[in-house]
C-alpha cells in the first residue's frame, strides 16, 4: 500500500473495508497524520490494534527524509530532503511577524528546465517532476518544523525548485490534499502557486477553480530584457502573460495577482524600467512584490548578477508609487544559509 502522503481518504477506506475493518477509520487516521506533520497519533484514531499492525506491515513509509537542516539568524529554516531515488529537493520555513505563525515554500520539481539565468536551481538542470506525495511530504515536514518552534504553518507557496505549472497535474492533487479540511486543512486561500508565466498553465490553473492565489515572476517590464533573464520569455511575452493573469484574476473572485520582481543591479532596476512596469500594470489590480536578490555566483551565461544598491531599490519603489502601483519589498530571508532556490542543493554533495 502506498504511503499515507500519496493516498486519498476514499482509497484508504476501501482498503480498510477489504481488510475487514471499518472504513470510517480512514478519515480519522489521515486527519491525525496531516495534523501532526506526518505522524499518526493513534489514540486520536481509536483504531483496533490489529489495524495498526496491518498498516505497520503493509503501508509504505514516507518516501523522503531530511538530510540537511540549516537555521538562519532570522529564524528561517531550510531543509534538504532526499527522495527514494536519492535525488534531493529543498523546502523553506519562514517565521512570520506574528510569533505564532510561519510560511512555507515548496518545490515542485527536481531541478528546473527553464534556465532562468539568475537562479541557482537552473544551474543543476532538470531531473524529473515530483509526485503529489513528495510535495505533500514537504508540507508535512514544514508543518512539523513549525510545530516544533511553537508556530503554526499558515501559508504555503509553490515557489521553490521547479516550475509548478509544468507539473500541474501533480501540483493540483497536492494542493487538494494540503487544503481540504478532511486532510491538511490549510485552506485554499492560504496557498499560492508561483510561475514564470506559462500561459497555458495559468489558464489550466484557473480552470481548476481551486480558489488559490497566483504569483507571476515577471522580473522585467519588456520582452527583450525578460528573455535574457528567462529564456521561456521568448515564448510568452509580457503582455501575453499579464493577459493570462487577468483571466485568472477575473475567474478568482477578482483577488489580486502578485507580480514578483527581483531587482538586479544595472539589469532591470532603472527608474525608466519602473515606469515601464507601471505602464504595463496601469488599470490592473495587481500587487508588486519587489525582491532583494540573493547572489548565486556565476550564471549559466557566465554573468555574475548583483543585488541592486539600496538607492536604486528606493528609486524603483518611488517610481511605482508615483504611478499608484501597490508595491512593497519582500523581506530577504536566510542569506546566511543559502536560502535562495537551489543554493543549498548545489552546495551540498547530493544527487
């Protein structure tokens, strides 16, 4: 039998019935499993000893395990998880401003095929998609980390290694397991899917009607600059991506889409580029998250990117605000523990 992270309540209920046990034990078992970060509190389940013994003998264990855990000075926790095929992925837990809350960042693929030039994940290439269960296990690991710190995992974003919309079928299954009250209980609006702008994927996510949030990693206001940073930008132009975001937003109760924009020195941080971004977003109810760049060394094209200096960041923000664009800086996290996507995996001897 598959691991609990990769099985639905109705399937588990059928298995219990086939073994001669009450199907009602399935729901209680999975609720306990998700609530306790991947561990079952058997007294809550109230299942007979014979069922527990059968599960101990036949249920597959969790497929991933933590092999590296790093804690930053700001409290950010980065995990490197090893999968059954010995490959590795990263997950991050970020403390919220409230002392009892935390946010999680999940990976959706082993590596990434999009070759974004400033991203550490791109330098390792693409290996494979993660299964729904492998994504759920990241969620459970982060929930257990948060519980150990006296916090509650409140929100989750698919913004780690990989492009979620290129693994959408598995991502949707994972979202349902994390969000549904009978399983993870996180809630739909507490989950965000981030994409570099895979237009068919944005439309497919909208069609799934899961009421989750969308974040678009734009990183440039014009197609030429964006294509140099994100090769997939040659396929989908900025305006085409924003139009897809408009469609998603219209079908998602009008909830604003977030625009992610990582400021890179002398690349995309000029005031003129801020004005161009503002013009793109004029009339659109979208929020801009400005990101501080976490340096990753030499890029795929041989360039070394640097963070924008504070004066350039402030000037960029001022231009956006002058044009009435809602924008804020997302706090930089875990710079002392290789917290940028793909850094820990790249600097650790892993598969």
